[in-house]
C-alpha cells in the first residue's frame, strides 16, 4: 500500500510538472500557430510581444491571417511601417482586454466591453448562434474559436480585424 501511494504521488507530481512545463503564454501560442503569422508580425512590430507575454491576465481577440488579408490593399504594409507604430499599437490594443474573459463569462445579449485601448469600446453579443463583436466601424467579427487557454489569459479567434472608430451600438 505504501508503495502504491508513493507511486501515485510521484505520478501526480510528474503530471503537474509536465503540465506546468507545457503552459504557454498568449504570444507563444500565437507564434506556434500558422493562422496567426500576420498578427504575430504586427505584435512584434508594435513592440507588444513582451507585454502580451507577461503575467496578464489578458483576453485577446485574435484575427486570423485571412482577416488581415481582407483589409483594403496595402493596409497591413502601411501599418507595419515604423512611422505608423502608434496607429498599429492602437489597432492591436483594441483587440486586448486586461481581464481573462472566457466565453461563459460573456453574458447573453449585447454588452459593451472596454479593451485596453481605453478610448474605445467593443459591443460583444452572445447568443445561441455564437459570439459576435461590433467594432468602431460598426462591422461585425465572429468568434470562430473560443477559449484557447494560455497561462496568462485566453484567446478568442475572430474572422475580422477590429478597427477603432465611433462607438459601436449595442442592440
């Protein structure tokens, strides 16, 4: 019995250690996923990689490469220019909340959420058909994958780059 208990405790300790060793932060998860190469390049160009690798907590609404490709031609290249770092930073901070908000924490219906870009708001609508986010242009992004857990927060994958602008109306 003593041997069995010791083996069980050892196995549990190894399992916990392995789980801790495999934990990844938001930037590491995004960098390891080819769907986010444009986002990762933008985060690096804006100098936000270290911040988003920090302790958080963060919620990141992460646009896939196709979302960046859907922007008007030349937009991404223009934002990545060093002289546009401030504008790029604002766009990226519009995708980040300084809390860990899992999908089950988003109330049904429409609710304003304040991203780190504190002069702006997002209108997040949760319903039986999923979660949608209205940005400052009034256009909607769909959460296509929710709750990718990181050791410093959570990632929700979206199909549109969220752009600051006038306050989106929550219905």
